[in-house]
C-alpha cells in the first residue's frame, strides 16, 4: 500500500488546485496553458504524480500565480521529498505521530500565533516544566522516554525562529505544574523571553467574561508560501485545519483574544504576580 502524501506535498497540490479553481480553468485548460496533458494535471492533483520544481513553476505561472508565489511553490516542491530534522527524533522513539505535521509547519512558518488555556506554550517551556507536563500526559512513560521528549521540545526552541505571538490564559500561570520551584523557574523564564525580539506574550486575565476560543487551545501558522493553517491540541496529537473558511474562524478568534488580553506590561505584571504566589506556597 502506498504511503500517504507528506504534508508538504499536500500543501503544494492544494495550492496548485486552488490556483486552477480561482482561475476558473478545467483540468484540460490548465494542462493546455502549461503545455501539459489533461491527464498529467489530473495525476498531480490526485497525488499520482510527483511534480517537479520546473513543472510546478510552469503550471503555477500558467494558472496566473505571481512570480513570488510561483517561486515559493517551486521551493515547496523541491523540499517535498526532504526529511525534516524531527524525523530523526521519531526514529528514536519519540512517538511523534501527527505532531510531525505541527513541527513541519513550525519549521516553515513566517509567523506563529498560539493560544493556550491551561499550559505555557511548548516553545517557551523550561526543561523542568516540560518534563512535568510530559509525565502528566504519559504517566507510564519511562525516564528515557521523558528525556527524549524533553530533548525534542528543547530542540524545537533552538530551531524555531519565526516570530511568535502568544496569548496565555491566567489560569495556566497558576496551575502548579511540577510544584512551586518548577513554576517559579518557568514564570521567570516566561517573563524574560517576552522581552526578546520576535516574541510577544499576552496574558488573558481570569476576570474576562468568556473569550473568543473558550475551551480550545490552538495555533495559527502563517507560512512563507502564503498558506495559513490552524492546529488544535488534542490528547492524540492534534487536529490540522486546512480549509480556508475554517481557518478564518481562528483568525477572527486570534483578534478577539489579543483585544481581550492584558497589554504587554500588564501581562508581565500578571506573570510576576503568579510567580510570587508560587514562591509563597509552602
């Protein structure tokens, strides 16, 4: 049985098909414009043909793509067969599953927005906090497995350079994950990284009367090829949202969360207040 197409390939094919539909072209018309047969375009769109970078450029331009978009899709086509750094982690037993898609998006994003209701975002976690979260998620995990997963999380932090804007619900600051010492270290770290270029941290106060994503933590990825994906956290690794109409719902939720959250100075005050409360815990 053939393996499922990679996320990169799904993104490429999806982008080419959207260009064709937006141009109002049939498969035959798209093929004629690009100098391909109708069957070739059909095989591309049904994942029966691995489209090359040159063919991608020809087809994208024939479908009316700008030079910038066409070049971005060529880059995507040429990387579709490449293995990401996280595949080595998977082969070592980290059990990535569908989280590999998340890591691919994170590695290729030009901007990331993340909302977390109950946890500090993974890219901003300390090793101690990450280990405590992993042990809570996987109570039967061995020490070696926990160590591998913590290493993966720290590798993500060193490799992720896309600007990150995060909104964290205040309750996530108060949950004693790992105990007071771990939380104090984590919140000190959160306050510090919020001062770094490219990282924006807002806290949504508990006094907020509901919010635009109540009950749902999610991440929005704005990619270099112009695509946008949403990712929802689940117990089994997460759900990827690709449909543009559904992604737009998360875009609107982002705006609502940013508007409802405290400003940056007020957010830092809430982080430090939570830290002091943990510090005073026996």
